[in-house]
C-alpha cells in the first residue's frame, strides 16, 4: 500500500513525510481492515511531526479517517464488509481505570491516539478495533465527514466544556478547521447568542471565512471587541491568545483551550487582570467515543457543512506546511482514493 511515513521528527518545512510502499496490514482479533478513501489533516499532526507530542517512530499519521470495511478479524462482528466507517483520534483506552469507568476515557493513562501511538490514515489501508469505529451518516460525503471526526468532535467537546448558554457572547480565537465547525454548532444550539472571532490579522483567509459565515464581530487577536465575552475557545498554536482571551473575558467566564500542544509559551498573565473575578481556564484533553458518536448524530441533524481544501496523498507535506502558515480556509483533506 502507498503511505506517507514519518521516520524522524523535524520541522514540516523539511518535508519530513516520505511516500512509501508498505505491506497491507492484516486484522487480528476484533480488528477491521479499512480501505481508506480520505483522511482529514489536523494541527495535531504538526505537533507529532515537529516533536512537541510524543509519537511512535516510524508512524503513519492521520486520525480523521473515512474508509470501507474490506476484511474482518476472526472475532470482529459489529460491522460487515462494504460498510463505510470513520476512525477518530481515540484509538484505544484501557476500559478499566477509574477514568474509563467514569466515561472519561480521554483521560485514561493508557489512552492511544490514532496516527500517533498507532498507524493512521495517511495511507491506503489502516486497522481499527471494531469498538473504536463509527458509522458515518449518509448525508455526508467522505470529504465532509473526515473533519467531523476530530475538528468537529473535539470542537463539540470544547463547546460543552465552556458551559455556554443561549444569549451568551462567545469568542473564538482562531478560525480554522475546528472553529468554523464550532461556529455552525453554536448557531444551531444557541440561536440568540453572538459570536466574536479573533484571527491572526485583518483580511487573512480565516477572517474572510468568518465574515462570510456571518460572525457578529471579526477582529485581530490583540484587539478589543465591542463587549466582554461570557466564554471563549482557543484553537490557536501560540501562547498570546490565552492572555488576550482572558483579558476580554467577563467575570465568571471560562476559556477552553481546544488543542493538545502550544508551540510558544503562555506568558505574562497578570492575576488581577486575567484571572481575578472567578475567570477560569480549562483544557480539552483528547476525546471519548461518546463525544464522537453524539457529535456525528448532531452534525447530521443540523447539518454541518465544512469548507474543504483537497490535497492528494502525496501532497501531505505541502498541505501541512500550508496549514502551519494559515494558507487555506476551513479543513484540509487528503484524497487517498478517488
């Protein structure tokens, strides 16, 4: 099978993924072999490739996978050959620890990430345990469905963690793959709320998309919106937006950080300015299977329509560099099979 493989962590500018021909993996136990059609591109892949997130080496990245079942392991029984399934960031959890028993398998010490602790979707085939695969609603094309499995589902978890209520003002810091899906969720769930969007600079691709989608205010990170925020979500890779979000947060408000790693430190927080007044900061750590399934059902009902930029599998290095530089709007998707 053709696959893009990471053999050594390196800045993405160095084209670290190599295009290789590998044996097709074979399912054992409850595993399923999927023939991949598309795989979404996520900023977490940048963290893996550039060494901020511990990753098995070598590894095939990718954790927003859409494919069809072509072979079942000897004890797999949940799905049939030919079914279209999705694979998300959660590859495995122990199922026995106190976090798993509480429904917080995202916090399991043995949590494994797809395309990080196991081979993922930048390839023609992949394996997944049948308990960690999801049927995809028919309303979505493969390209539309891929970003829902991480950008959408983790964005859904982040939105829940804000404690947002209808009528609140929410600030979205960064307006990439996850945030432009969150935007559609907020409009559906909280129709009387307002959405203020903060991007790198005025007139960039993200700000133009936010304006087109109907944001109530769009400005640069570092700017001051017309009113304080009741809650906020940060999806950016740098530390400065955390300070800016807290500066613009109303008393009692909560900032949720919807990412795994920051590329630059969070610095210069002033307790009286940024935290005093019962302001909160909360992180999103991974995802649960329930988050994915709940979100897929809700996304189909709305329905969510991600904006897609398509790339060929062998263009993965280029696509990741464009993601890092903010050079495309919405969600990037690798086309593995036409």
